[in-house]
C-alpha cells in the first residue's frame, strides 16, 4: 500500500511538471521575441559548456601524475 501511494505521488508530480513545462513552451512559441530569446540562451549555454569541456581536457594534459611531470 505504501509503494502504491508513493508511485501515485510520483506520477502526479510528473504529470503536473509536464503540463507546466508544456504551458511555458506554448507561451514561448506564441511570442516570437521570447522564442528567439530562448534560443539565444540555449545557444549560449551550449557554447559555455563546450568551452568548459575544452578547458578541462587541456588542464588534464598539463596536470602532473602524482607529482611526476610527463
């Protein structure tokens, strides 16, 4: 009984979140300036993440292994 209640709560929250996100996306899609702003924000986040990954790979190459330089 306890598990069924937990699953019902999780299912209800998931449906609530999906509907809420759907309302936000439909609002953004109906307003072209907000849609453009949303795309620019996503593009900026992707560029920042790619830059962080690139810097992380470069830093790993320069990092000594247990005090021994490569």
